[in-house]
C-alpha cells in the first residue's frame, strides 16, 4: 500500500488547511502534521479548514478530537470549517457532535 503524505499547511496566520485523507492509514501523520502547523502558526484562534479532505473515517474524527484537546491544553481556540460529511455523520451517530462545535456557534 502506498503511503499518502499528510497535507496539512498553514495557509495564513490562524488558518490551517487540510488536504489529505483522514483515515486509519493516514491519521497518525495527519495528526502530527496538524500539531506541527499549530505550533508554527502560534495564533490563539485557529480555523482548521477541511475542504480538501476527500476521504475520512472514524480515525479522522479522532484526529479532530485530538487537535481540539491539544489546543485546549495549550490555551488555544480551535474551530473547524468544511468538515467532511463522513466525520459529521460519525460524530452525530456517536452523539459527540458537540466536541466539534465551535465555541462561537
């Protein structure tokens, strides 16, 4: 199986773009790449835009929860945009949608 690079980038201060699958095969790399971007960016409020995520499963949901946990531990606020429908559906079925909801919403 070919390894897919984790494509998580700082697009602008406070804006992180995710453009890689968020699946069991990629979760560890995507998670680490995201945290690296949060550290490099340093913004107190970060928007994670998942518009480029074509594939996602429950491991992708776990990545988003881990990012939210990391942000909370480091005094940052993390909001999500353009969540993949698969992740939103899994969160609803698991009754944890509120973990992905933005504080401002």
